[in-house]
């Protein structure tokens, strides 16, 4: 009896130890899955060393499946706002794939609609927060279709624009000085002024290009395409009554027909009475014809 008790206790301890080991394995698997998700959606392309002179324009394009597009959209919008970003475009819509109607009773119909929900989102976040935003969105991803992250170095382009702007400013000053000292004729002054205006325009365009590039460097642009599995909506709707349901019974139709016939008869009599003058002339004509013409 004692041996049986010891054996049962040993089996119980062994089962408990095995269950704990399985639980640890599941926790490790979950942790690894979360780490893999972070690695898949984030990227080192979003990291820039502080000492580097590089200027990167970062863009990211992701397509992934979610459990609920609307809820994931709200979550992503919240993540972007918390990290100092903003949404520039969102297009949340339901696409009807199939719609059918099944009559289930005399006055009811079952309407079945199969549809998919998707959303295209364009957002901008500070370049220093891009990787943080991407990692924060991992919990919304049920299945990742694609991920494209680009980091274009525009440092040389920014430098080139600044050098161009400097040359244009120097040339503009020389033109203005030449107009003040040598410009005598009206045509010469007009042509010189046109050249100054052209240089000012080119300089302004260069400044705007640099401002645009700096804005793209400071704020990364992310485009997301979210979708969910096909959903089914079933709704019971009331049938619209046919026009035949409002037709009167045969007795009422016969009564209405008799009244209509009588009204027509009355109308004919009234019409004939309206022609009494013509009838009187006809009678007088016949009387005259019989009395005078036949005697002759």
C-alpha cells in the first residue's frame, strides 16, 4: 500500500514538472514570436547615427492583414499621435463581394451580404520615431503581406541646392549693381531687370526644394494597406407587398363597373341634350322637305 502511494506521488510530481516545462516552452515561443514580429515590421533603415552627416528621406510601405480594420485603424492613429506624427490620408471602406436574397416566409426575406473591409492610410512621423511607430504596430498585424522600407540619402542634393542658391544670390547682386551704375537706356534696364527677376525666381525655387527635402528628412512618410478576412452579414427584411394585394374583390369591381357604365350613359344623354339646336334644325328640315318638296 505504501509503495502504491509513493508511486502515485512520484507520478503526480512528474506530471507537475512536465506541465511547468510545457508552460515555459509556450512562454518562450510567444516571446520569440513577438521578437520575430518586431524584426519583420521594423528595420535598421530607420536608424541614423547622431554623428553622421547623412540626411535620409525615409519611406515605408506595408500591407498586412488585421482582425478588425476599424479597430486597428483607431489604434494606429493613436500610436501616430502619441509619437508626434499625423495622418494625411485614410480611406476606410467596405467592398461588397456578393449579395443574395432568400425568401423564408410570405412576408420575410433573408438578405445575405458578403463583404471585405480595407483601409489605405498615409501618415507622417518624426524620423527619430519611425522605428518606434513600426514596432508599436506589430500587435495589430495578423499576417504580413509585404514590407518596403527605403532610406534615400539626400545630403549631396541639399548641399548642391545651397551652393546653387549662393551662386544665384551673388549673380543677382552683380546684376543689380550693374543696373545702378551702367544702366542708361530703357531697353537695357528692362532686359537687366528681367534677368534679375529670373535669377530671383530660380533662387526661390531652390529654397523651396531645400525646404521640401528637409521636411521629408525630418518627417518620414508611411503608407499602410490594412484588410481583414471576408465577413458575412445576414439580415431579415420585410417583403414589399405586391400591387395585387391591394386589388378590390370581385363584387366591388362589378359594382364599380355598373356605376361607371351608368355615368357613361348619363354623359351620352347630356351630350345629346347639348345638341338640341342641331336636332331641332334637322326636324324642321325634314318637315319642310316633306311638306313642300314632295308636293311639287
